């Protein structure tokens, strides 16, 4: 409402700038208008005199200039005499008044309604950041904490608060850094170490890197009973190709497991995968626990799409950088599972080229392929 | 709400400029005083409304209101306050808003201080200014609205182009725009005069302060831009003949010509057609510059936006205003009466010569700027017209002009005596020749042109002094009377002399800094010392540093002469984090009028960095000269005689005349 009042006031003031001069009487202004150019020529005449007295121009030149300017002065005088008195006619004035009273507001407000966003509030950053927490989006809250941490980088508690939020927003690298800061400032804690390792793992597309691994190891050392770090360490063993050790690790984990725990299914799957058909000694990159867990919640098509993405990623990597025999086997198997026999054959052919000089590995791949019916 | 109010005031201003462009014109054509009287208050109101819109946008920038698209695209909450403010005009939309603000500002100035003008001339001038304003506000609203909102505001903006994050941006565009856009008012005066058929000596006098005002600011703006490029771009150059620089230089050349031809028109009522044409051309060149910069035809730091729709719109405005004004000119110019006659050797002749060379120089710059663009558009061929072209065309045109400068003011009107004029300049000539010989003695014969250039500069400076001295006649009337006469000289005479002196100062700076510059490019390790022009420059090492929105590698250099530390410089290379864009900050040590210029290049892995070191003798004179020129313009503008209009009481005027004549 205040907005529209202000708009009305502005429009009114603008209209007044037209209406007020229209309403003034004529006589006030007509005096002295045309004498403007006469004044200029009079001034020029006096300038000629002063230059002459100064000796800048001689008498002859001064006289010539005087004549010339005098002629202009006379012309200007005649023009004034011959000019109409500038009277106003009612019709014209009324048209202009209508223009100011009606045309101006209609045109201005109409155009504004087309172009503007009436009612949209201002959103200064400070106001958004200082609004009560319950009214704020997660994004704003994060920005607030970030600003706070920029000012107080030594606030370990702050870092520990924002770290899981980062992870849930998908900013795994930032999350890992935040955990690292919290740990540096407030000392080691099992859950933070574990979560940092998890964040690092996610940031590396499910690969448990050396950093992540050392975090999980520290966490496990702090609390031997904690499941999560050991879960990831078991994945790490599997990824490093230490199949036997990995199987042992999974078995230990599952032995004391509460059957209803969410992770048990994923662990069993990993275990089955390791026991089933992995040739020993080849590093593996599998999906992370989260990805697997996520895939279970997905609709069938989504899951298919996710698997296809992963397969495409693997194929791309193997094509570009090469990989172990186990990975090639995995790719071929994946294609067969997805029902893409042609692609599986192409992958086999590519593997044959890649392992041309290594008959042992090649025979492994070929065996696997023949088992799959290729 | 505030943002939306700003948007509304801009829309309201647009509608009001439509009133401003029609009602007073109607009044003038039908000789209706009341309708004409609408012009001044409406122009002031339009200015206030655009000012509110501009302030609103500034508030949005300061408060980092990211619900405004323009703020998102060009600001960042971590930016220092000054750059939040200057960032308002550091982008396409905001700078066009500033453009419009200055356009309506000049209209408001004429509305407020144009009381000495005839009512009809003032009304029509303001109406024409209203057309231009309406065109550009429409351009803003239709293609580049600075008040466009977004519904899901992000929390951080994209930051301002780092090169523009400099105190230079706070000063350069406003100055330049006041100059650039200021010529719109002379354009409006010219069109109004053509419409009303009142092109006479009085018109030239009325236009003069407005031309001077625009010219002063344009001079300062160009100088400021040049100094900014010099210390920010890190190449050590101060003028690059970059098309965007040329875009501001062409109106300056045309505007300078206009200033001089308007004097002839004012004094003798001659050169009327030419003066009006120049007034049209000067603003047309400003418009052309805006088109070149804004359409994306040119890519440079100034090309904020490359949007074909905007280019087409500005091209349309360009065609309308230039084409329209030239058609009007063609139609009305034939009705003009022949003005005063004059001999070739006379003050008028000198000013014609000045105009000839200035417009030829302007044409040379025009060709050099546009030819590559036309060739690219027509033949798809990319060529670059660089400094060599301009040095070969612009340079030779300037030499005769500079030789002629001191003669102009000492020649008399109508019929001059070249011999007598030369006699008045004997002392200046002697001084210039002495400087040539001195420079030869100092630098030897290896550089033939440079001492002559120094001589030319001294000739212009000494000529300006000589003009004042001869006017005052110190030698014949004695010091006491002479001093009185000095004080009594009209300010416009002082303005001429000071501006010409400034021109000489700038030329001196250009000649010495170009001819006698010394340059070294070295890879320096910490502890290394380079000797240049008697300075020992020691590199002490480089260290990283964090700024509010950038990180930088700062080098530390110690400058010594004869082992004594005289200065320490910290040039740096910055990377602005939001845009991941590097910039260079030069380290500059000023000694007298000369400068030692240090710029860091790539760092080598082992702590070594590439360093460019220049010694630029008298380089600051380039910019000091420009400031002096602008001061001369300001003096001339302050001339008492320009402010007459409302007739003064006779007694007071006589007293003033008597005082002046003393």
C-alpha cells in the first residue's frame, strides 16, 4: 500500500512540474526575453571599447567592429519589436493540462506494470542473513555460517556443524575440509574422522583414497567397536584387490552385526561379490555404500539409468587409460547383464587389443567371457 | 520496494521526457509562452527522477541486493564499499543509466541556469535534449533494464571485472561521460537554432559555456583514462590508439574545433554553417563511440555486453539522430546569411586553420578506427590498424597545428599582420630554439626528431606566456601598471593562454617520455639488482598476500641511487577469485615529473620473476598538461562576460567596463 501511495506522490509531483508553469500568468515572463541577444551585443560593444583602450586594436578596426556589432544590435532590436507577444491560447493549455493529469499517470503506471515487478520486496544480503533462522533456506544458513567462519576460522565447533551440511548438499570436498579443520582445532574424534573419510570417499567417486583410509584407520583405533570405519576399511581392502583380507573383514563385521542395521545388506552384497567371481589380485572400483543404498530406494528405471551411467563411466575410463583384467571382465559382465551383447563383444575385442602381449591376463578375460556366453 | 520505486521513477522519467520533447516545441512553434515555460521545470524534474533511479541502483549495490539481476552479475558481497559504488557504472546497464543521468543533468542545468537565453531557444533546446533522453531511456527500458529482478536470488554475485576494480573506475567514467554526453547539449542548441532559424553571434556566445564545460570534463576524462590504463594494464604505455580510446578522442578533437570556430562565429558571425555542422558532428561522434563500445562491435574491457539487440537499437538511435540532424541541416543551412568577411591572415584565418587540422586529424582517427571494422564486416578480413598508422597520419597533422598555435591569439581580427605577430613571439621563438640546442647538447645527435619536438612544445608554452605579456605590455607600461592590466585581463584571455600552455606541457611530456624512455626486461632473482637511468633497482623477493576478494603475489623492490635507499615499491600480480582473472598492479616511483615504472610478469618456479622496468622522463607532464588545459577551459567558462543576459543596471555595468579597461 505504501508503495502505491509513494507512486501516486511521485506521479503527482511530476505532473505538477507541468501544471505549475502552465498556470502562471503570461505577463510575468514576457519582459526581458528577447532582449537576451541585445544584451549580448551590448556587451560585445563594451568589450570592443575596452580592447581599443587597451591598445589591442587600432581605431580603424575598432570602428569597423563597432559598426558590425551595432548592426547586429539593431537587427535584434527590430526582431523584438516585430515579434508576437507570446500570448497563450486556452485550447493549447487545456491539451497540455490533460496530458499532465491523465496521459502522464496512465502511461507511466501502465508501462511500469508491464516492465516492473510491483510488490517484490528488496532483499539486501544483510537482511537475508540476519532473518530468524526458521525463515531461512538451508542455502542462506550455510552462507551465514560461512561468513562467520571466514571471520573466525578458529571456531572448530562451527566447522563441525557445517561439515555434515556440506555433505548433504553434495559438496563432499568442502565437507572433508571442514571436518579436517574441526579435527585440527578440537582434537580427534571417531565420528568426525569417519565422516571425513566418508566425505573424501564420496569426493573421489567412491574410491577410498589413502587420505580417507588413514582417517578410517584413526577412527577405528579410537573406537574399535565402531562399525562405520571398519565398513569402509573393508571396502578399501576390496578395492585394493586384497580379496581374502576383505572377505575376512566383512565376515568379522557381519558376525557381530545387528541384522536389522541398514548397512548389513550392502555388506552382504560386497561379501557375495568378493566371494563370487572376483579374480584375486586385481583392484576394483565398486559403488559406494551410499550409492548402493540409494539405488535400492530408486525406481526401476532410475536404477537402470544409474547402472548405465556407472558402466559408461567404467567403459570410458578403460578406453582412455586402460585397466586391469578384472575391470575389463567387470565391464563385459555389466554389458551382458544390461542385455547389450554387441557392446560386450566390442569391449571384449578392445580388451584383446589391450592385452595382446599378456596371454595370462587375456585368458582370464576370455574365460570369463565364455562363461557369460560370449 | 525501494528497487521497484527506482524502476518506477525511471519509467516516469521516460514519460516525462516525452512531454519535454513535445510541449515546449509546440509552444515555440506556436509562440505560446506558457507551453514553452514547461521546459525548465520538467527538465529539472526528469533529472531528479533519474537521479532517484540511479541512487536506488546504488543502494541495491551497496546492500548486495541479489534480487536485482544487474547486481548479481556485477557485484560481490566481499567487494570493498567504494567498488560496490563504482560498480554501479562498471557494467553495461549501470553505465547507460549514468549516461542518461548526465544527459538529463545537462538539460536540468540549462533549465536552471539558462535564464539568459531567449525563451524559445531554451524551450526548443530542452525539447531536443528531451528527444535524445527519451531515446536513451527507452533503450535502457527495452534492452538493458538495470532493474530486472530475479525470483530466486543467489547468495553471491559474479563480481565486477577485476580490471575495473580500481579507484580509476570511480573517477574515469563519470568524468568522461560528463564530457561525452555534455556535447549533447551543444547538439541540442544547434538543432534548436536550425529549427528556429536563429543562428547568429549571440547563439555562439550562449553555447560557449556549455561547450567549454563538456570539453573540460572530456579532457579530464580522457587524461584520467589514459593514466588508469598506464598503471593498471602494466604495459607502461599511456595511449594505445585502442578503438575505444579513439571513440572518446574523436569527440574531443571535434569539440576542440567547435570551441574555436564558435569564437569566430561569436565575434564575426562568420563560419556559422561550419560551427553548426561541427556541433552536430561532435555529438554524432559521441553517439558513434557509444555504439562502437556498446554494440559488441569492439571487444575490450569496455565492452560489458555483447548483445546484438542492443547494437541494433543503438544503431537505430544513431541513424535517427545523426540522419535527422543532418537532414535538418541540409534543409535549413541554405537559409543562413553570409557572415563577416576576413583576410586569410587574421585571427579568423588562424582559427580556420586550427579547424582544418583538427578535423583532418579527427578524420584520420576516424578512418583508422572504422576501416578495420568495415573491412571485417564487408570482406571478413581482419586487420589491425595500430600505432604506426596513427603516428604517420595524426602526428604530421599535429606539427603544423602546434607551430600555428601561438600565432592565433596574437593575430588581430579581420586583417592580421603576420610580421607584427611574429615580432611579438620573438622571445618565445628564441626560447624554443635554445631548448632545441640544449636538448641536442644533452642527448647528442642520435635522436634528431626528439629535440625538435621539445622545441615545439616549448614554443607552444612560451607562445602562451608571450601572448599574455604582449597583451599586458609589461615592457612599455612598467611593472605596476602592467600588473593591474594583468589582473584586469578578461578571464577568457587567461583561459586561452592557460589552455595553450597546457597543450605545450602535454606535448613536452609526450615527446620526452616517448623519445628518452629507458626500458629493461629482466628475469630477477631475490637479491638481483638492475641499473637503469642511474637508479639501482633491487628485487628483495615476492610473497603471497590476500586481499578482500583477490589473492596476489607482491614483489618487494628497493630503489637506490648511489647506494642510498630512496624508495620501496611493491608491484603485484593479482588473481580475483570470483572470476579467476589476473591483473597487474604496477609499482610507480615519481621523482619530479618523471617516473620509474615497475611491472611484474610471470614468476619462474625458483623465486625468480620477470620484471619490466621503465624510466619515463617527464611522463607525468602528459596528464598535468591535460589538467592545465581543463583549468584553462574552466577559467574561460568563468569569464564574467559569458554570464550576462539579464540586463544589468547600467551604472554597475559601466563600472565593470571601466575596471576592465584600466
